[in-house]
């Protein structure tokens, strides 16, 4: 027998884990996931956008508009920051972070400080926003590699039906 040819690449695998993590998000508008990988291609942290530990998803707002304190923005912890903070307890120097959305300026500060050296992303749809411009300026100045990936496959389908296992 010859080996399978349609296995997923490392980039597709880690971006897939980032996207799967985003499925845990309670944000009704935007679900983001992130996955941190070390130099041996081992996953060392994952995260998604959500409220900090101990803060109820049901009591805090998910609104995008209105009085700032009644929106999600002051409370939600971004996927990238969560992945950094939730890491398995190692130094992230030299790691890569896979994230569906190009990181904002606040997450980029944490990425730089943590020692992560590469940001791999799928979408840069907020590139025109000042936060994204500031983010890119910081990451580039700090010498972090930025890599937008275009996967060969457009989707990964997972069945949880026992007959498919
Ligand atoms: O990189 C990111 N990572 C991340 O986790 N987020 C989260 C924060 C919010 O829950 C949501 C963005 O809010 P909005 O629906 O207004 O686009 O996505 C947003 C960005 C944008 O850069
Ligand atoms: Zn962010």
C-alpha cells in the first residue's frame, strides 16, 4: 500500500486547530481561534475569544454597539492573548502563532513580549483600521515574520458520527 496523498499540511493542521478552537467562542458575531506551535511543530497553546475566567458569559454583554460598558469590547479576551496565557507553561521564544484573523495591536504587544517570532494568518480583513496599521508597524519593527497562508483546500470536514470513525 502506498501512503495517503491527501493528508493535510502542517499549516492546514495548525490553522485547522485554530479554527476549531474558535468554535468554542460565545461571541455571536466573530469567532476567532489561535494556536501556538513550537520549533518542533508541537502545539503549546490554544485559545479563542471569550470572557476571562470566572466572568459569566450569560451576565456580560455580547453587544457591539451602545454604551461602551454595555458592549463586549472592554471585557472580551482575544484569541491570541488567550493562547499565549493558556500555554502549557513554557517559554514561547521562537514559537509561531496561527490565527484566523490578523492580530490587533494589543495582542501584538503580547506576541512580541512573549518571544513569538512568526504570525501566520488567514484573513487581514481589518487591514484598513488604525489598530491593524499600528499592529503591523509594531510586529514588523520587532522583526516578527508575517505570513498570510492560502490553503490548498477550502475546508476540513469532521464527522462526529460513530459510523464514520
Ligand atoms: O485578532 C482578533 N482576535 C480576536 O479574538 N478578536 C475578537 C474580539 C471580539 O470578540 C471579536 C471582534 O469583534 P467584532 O465582532 O466587533 O469584529 O473578535 C478580534 C480580533 C481582531 O483583530
Ligand atoms: Zn487582539
